[in-house]
C-alpha cells in the first residue's frame, strides 16, 4: 500500500500545482476546435485587460457575444463555452476580469486555489467591471467582421454582471442572465433581459418573482425560464463528464438551444443612443493590441470544478 501511495505522490503534486482554471475535459474540447482563437489586450484609463476572442466560420458580418465568466475566472470551461457560441455563428469576446489581479500581476490562470480565485472575483469593484465590459463592448463594435450589434451572456457571478451591465450600457442589444442575481434597480435598462435559472437553486430562484414584478413595473422586457431539477451552474455541470444529475445536461442543452434561437432573432444594429453608457469614472475608450495566440456571491459554496 505504501508503494502505491508513494508512486501517486508526483502526480498529486502536479495536480496541486495546476491553475484553478484547468478543466481538462473542457480544454480537450477547446483544443480540438477548428475555429480561430486569439488573445487581445484592451486598454482603458491606466488598465490593461486581456480578452479571449473566438471567431465563427461564416461568410457574413455577425453580432458579438460578450461572455462574462463565472466566479471561477476565465476558466477552460468559459473559453470552451465561448468556442461553442462561436460554433453557432457568433463572434465571442470573453474578457478576463481578473486581469492583473493574480499573483505577480497575473490573470485568472495564475491563481492556484479556488478560494483565492473566488475571493478575488468577489472583491472586484462594480465600477471596474462595468469599465472593463465597456472596453470589451467598444472593441466588439469595431471588429471588422462584426455587424455592430453586441450582447452580454454571463454565468453565475457573471450572470449578475450581465444584468447589471444592462442598467449601464444603452446600446446593448440584449442581456442573457444565467443563474445570476438582479441589480438593485431597473429603470435605466434599455435592452431585453433573458433569464436562465435552475429549479434546484433556491438562493437565486428566490429573486425571480420580485425581479418579474420590478421589471414589469419599470416597463422593461424580462423573460425568465426555470429548468426543473437542474442545479446552479448547470451550463458547466451539464457538460462535465463527472456530472451525476441528468437534469443538468437536459437543462444545459435546452438553455443553449434557447440562447442560439434568441441570438438568431436579434434585430438589426440598434440606433445610436446618447450617452451610450452611464459614465463610471470619466469616458472609457478602448485601445487594443494583440498578443501571440497561444457565482455566485462570495458567501456561496463554490461548485466542484
């Protein structure tokens, strides 16, 4: 028995050293993708923000989906989900909102513990998150193969940020909220909001009835769907080979189908509305430079990676 334990030690030490963003099953799917992927650096104020960009294989200009990662940072699954959305025919820009916040100024992939990652994401300033998403949106609109329309799709913590960004950005075409909490107020929202919720997620599910009433009272479009039997994080869990709840896979497949159907129904580029966004700390202007290619709240228990 001791020989077996010792023989496993190097492998266990290697696993312990892997960044928390590593999800081998998601990475393998991403590595097999034929789509063009790259990293770009977005700049606003004195901040540099790394973003993962995936292009679809299409012959026309298409909308851009700004993907907002979970509380686990820009993980392999987040990048693999970006690739899946691109496979459906859309450009995807996935900003790493932990850019520069990791050890030695690193990004999401520099963290080596889930606790440190979730703590760092939970501590991000809402103003900084909105400014980062503004930079991603400004970049998205200028991509030559973009048709000028962009939406946000956020998951878990990112779902809440997708909803919150809708209160801030006036030229947003739609906000897709996957099991994320609502903002405190809805009056400044101009885009339709589509919710995707888990039946076995009382923490977030409890917010939906009041959100329905609040959005209705504010005269805003809000279309929530709850997937019975699924748990929080079902979009990731439904793909994970280790998932033991079949409802997660069913919910994941149905929700992805709903997302792509709604994306296909997006209207033409929305007319300009001034101001395009509510200022955070002055006007945000995105600059880009390409590098070589290569959820919940802080008090909630993180799901297994």
